[in-house]
C-alpha cells in the first residue's frame, strides 16, 4: 500500500530528464572511482542544477545510492569481496537510525540543511586527503596479515570473531552512518570503508564490497521512511539518476583500476571542497 501511494504521488514522465541522467553518471562515476563518498555530489547536483528542493533531493539521492550500491554489491559478491555477517551487523544498526535522520531532515529548514551538508562535504574531503597520505593503505593490509585489529580479531581461517566489543564498535559506526544517510541522502561509504579496515581488520577491496552491501540496506531503510512519511519522489528524475549512475559506476570502477588511489583521493577531495564552498557561498549570500 505504501508503494502504491508513493507511485501515485510521484507520477513520472515517460522519459527521464536528460539532465538527471547526466547528473547520475557523475554520481555513479565518482562512486565507482572512490568506493565511498561519491554520492556526496548527488544533492548539490539535484538542488542547484536540476532545481528540486533539498528534502526531495535527499530522497532522490537515497534511491540512487541504494540502487547503485546494490548493483555494485552484487558485482563485488561475485568476486568474494562482500562479508555478509559483518555487513548485516553494520546495516542493522544503520537501519535503526536512518528513519530518525529522515525525520530530522524533514524538520530542518532548507538553508541550515544545505549548509550542514556542505560542512559534511568538507569532513569527507579531509578524510579523502588523509587517505591519500596513507600510501596505498599498507598499514591496514598489515593488520589483516596479522589477523587482528584494534577492536576485532579474526580466526586462522580469516573469519571475523564478533565479540561484544567488536559488535559495539561496529554498531556505533553503523548508527552514525544510518543517521547521516537519512539526514543528507549520503551512502556513508566514507565512514564504512575506513571503519571496516581499521576496526574489523578487513582488506580494502573487501571493505568496499561490504560497504556497498551496507549502503544498499541502509539506503532502502531510509527510502522506506521517506515514503512512509509521505515524501514525494519524482520517478522521472529518480529513474534518470539511476539510469545514469549504474553505467557510471562500472565506468568509474574500470577507470579506478588504472589510476593510483592517492591521486584519485586528492582529486576528489579538491572537487568536494570546491562544491562545498559553492554551496556555503550560495546559501549564505542568498540572504
């Protein structure tokens, strides 16, 4: 019934807007290149280029993140790069707070919401720049070889031992991811990937795959809360975004395999800072 209600509210044109497809390619490309943090471009593109209001932009971003992450997770799962039990623990926590984030987002005025989103972008940019300084993630790889991390340990076969301490740490990060996902429409990969590498002693490729799995479930939870709250999701724009983001994801993954991680991280950090500065200037100077 909720689904039929959403479809009635969001009657879509027969062809998705071209601008939405192009914007979706940008988001999918950045997701494929970085493995986390790429969805941060979705809301600014939707608000300032396509012209939708911020709450609707968040909802469309969530649909795009969930759909694109699902495709990426299936691809990674085929190569054994998705750790289902760890991902389910993470996602369960995130699915609890995603509706809360959606509820808060619907009650925050548009300007503070966008400025807050811009500051989140700056945090992500700083995290990416820091990642570029960790030469090809050698320290986490050593942790995996040793079979232990600061919070979690693995048995000789490589399976994660989910102790109470390990579960608590992963769940806390999952709660934060869900809240940010529901509030700003981001996937949370910029938090999930480093948390899995640092706390779960997980290699980067598997962390990226598991992150996509988590983003799918948390994103679906946030979308469901948006629909249940009566949020209209324009299917034409959302469909265009998804139609562009999925091929963009594959293209980004292919390009990313040919470029160095530090270079990509620095380029995207600079791009994110530029977009964040634009959003802050646009909102603060609009009064």
